[in-house]
C-alpha cells in the first residue's frame, strides 16, 4: 500500500507528518473500517491543521491544510469574545 501526502497552504512537512501519523495511528475508522478518518483537526504550533483522507484502489491519500476562518466564523468569535 502506498501513502500520498498532499501538503497545502504553508504547513511545514514536519507538522504535516506528525498529523498524518496521528490519523494513521487512529486506524481505519471511517467507511465501515475501510478508510482512515475522513477529516481530522489538530491544534499545532502552526495553527489549526486539518487532515482529510481519501482512499484510492492502490493508495491512501492525505490532504493536509490549515483551517482558515470564514467571515461568519470571525463574527461568531467576536461575539463570543465580547460576552466575557
């Protein structure tokens, strides 16, 4: 079996590998045990990092990217922050 890791944004290879390792260590828990977790999030030294997994016939492909706040997320964050 082959692993493909597609690193997006400015996630360092070191952080990307650490996150993918945690997903793999979690086992094949999606798709009735046929796939690694479809979507996992991690809080890292580089910010929020998401790992998405897609299984192909001969490989597992992991997409690693940062989670960027949408404007609606920012509004919710500001609203919550003001309530303190």
